[in-house]
């Protein structure tokens, strides 16, 4: 009986195992960086070459899904007319305060 890991090591003359190892390291790093989930999928297809004969063709497809980074949220308020604002329209501005924020700063 042949071993599953032995088959993976021989797929595409070892390229599948090499690419899988590289992807595994990449996805693990990305998952740790983002705190989100990633995945690797290996699909193995086995096709009899001549009906019920002993010849088989085995092919593989290795795919991955990198974790998505969380995007920053933008908080806004809506006034009575339905217009949005980055400041609360129901709150008076503080006197003698100058806005020094830079675009893209938040």
C-alpha cells in the first residue's frame, strides 16, 4: 500500500510539495499578521487512462486563500437633513481649538 504523503511528494515531480510548503509558510505568516483565517486547498484528480486498465493519470490543483486584512472603519454623524459629517452636528465645537489633522491621518 502506498502512503498519501508519498503521493504528494511525487505530484508534479515534487513541485506540488514544494509549492505547498511555500504557501503554508506564507499563509501562516499572513494569518498571524492579520488575525484572520486563510486556507490551502489541494485537489487530486485520478483518471483511468484506458477504461479499466492499470494506467492512471493523477493531476493536482493547489490553491490558496490569503486572509483579508481588516479595514479601518469611518465614523460619521447624520444631521436632521440627512447630510453626513465627520463631526457631531448636535455638539458645539470647542472654542479656540484648531484642527491639525492631516488627510489620511485617521
